[in-house]
C-alpha cells in the first residue's frame, strides 16, 4: 500500500475503535464535504494570538513556545504574523499563538470571543501555508505539506463518535506531565524500551501530547473547551501495538 498514515485515515470506514462512528451532530452538508476525514479535503487552520495570562502554554521539557513555533511555521510566516500582531499591540511577547479549526472559528470562537477580539486580547494572525488532513476523530489534523511537523489536535464543538470533541482545559494542561510520566515508564522498562520499542520510529506507537496552548477568558465550560490546541508527535508505523486517544 502506497498511502501514508494520513491518507489511510481517510480510507477507513470509521473510527477503528468506536462502532457508532458517523453520528456527527453539528456539521451541515457543506461541513461534511469540507471537514470529514472520508472526504480527504486539505484544510488550513487559522492562527490566533491570545494575550497572557488567560492564554497559557505548557510543554514537555525542552520545547518552549518559540521553539515550537520555529518548528511549525516558516520564518516568512512568523515574520508576517508578528507584523500583524505589532499592528495591534506594542508587546507581541505578551501573546501565545495557537491554531484554530476553521469550523470552530466560524461557529464558536468568532461569536463567543467577540469581546476579546474587539479588545485586542485575541488577535487574528491568518493562515499558514501548510495544509492538513483530518483523522477519524475529525479534530486531529495531520500535516500534509510538512509531514515531519506535529499533528495538531483542535477542539470542535460537534458530536463525533459519541463524544463532544472539545478539549477540556484541565486535561490539556496536564498532558505534557502525563507524556513525561509515560516516557519515564517506558525508559525504565527493558521490554517496552528495547523489545516493543514503544514510541520509536520502527516500534509500537503511542500518541505523545507535547505542547497544549489554552485560551480561557471565562470560567464557562463552553469557553474552556473551545479555544485550545495540542501539538502531538506523529504516529509512526505500528509493529506490536497501537495506543490511540
């Protein structure tokens, strides 16, 4: 089979674990054509800058915010985004950048975060050049333009595979610590480390949550699950096991 991981996702009949896989509430027919994984239509997330401290960034050791952006965005794109941010703020360093799914932007973020957009606490930076394909969860996107870059998991306020596909803040912020803990278990276990090669390039796959960005201006549950982004490791070919979120 010549298809890569992202293309195989679009060929699946549904989620590999959940039988009731096509019960999507929230998508209309046009959204289905634009964003369903089986349609395999490339999309580009919209990048936003969110003012700290209500925007927060957590990551595994060694992956600070600037290093993440250096890996995910070309220099020309970063420069263009920075220029847009400087036009709205004298202190670009006071913001964290995060991508938003185009459906979530139009249907949730734009109407619910109107006050923050007007005040300059949330600034629209624009689209980057990279195109993504949705996986079966719909909210997780694989980079097709630059496959070595991270997967991006973005909240979608739709019901898919019996789950509302938001990203709760508390779980997002805890993700890097969980990743570090699981890596520690792997590194201390000869079977997982040497035989299963868990998380290695030619061994069993595990989705590592590396760097969530969260923008939560209010304590509303709707807000706390609607403007978040997680960057995860690319899932590699599986030989012995496949652990998925």
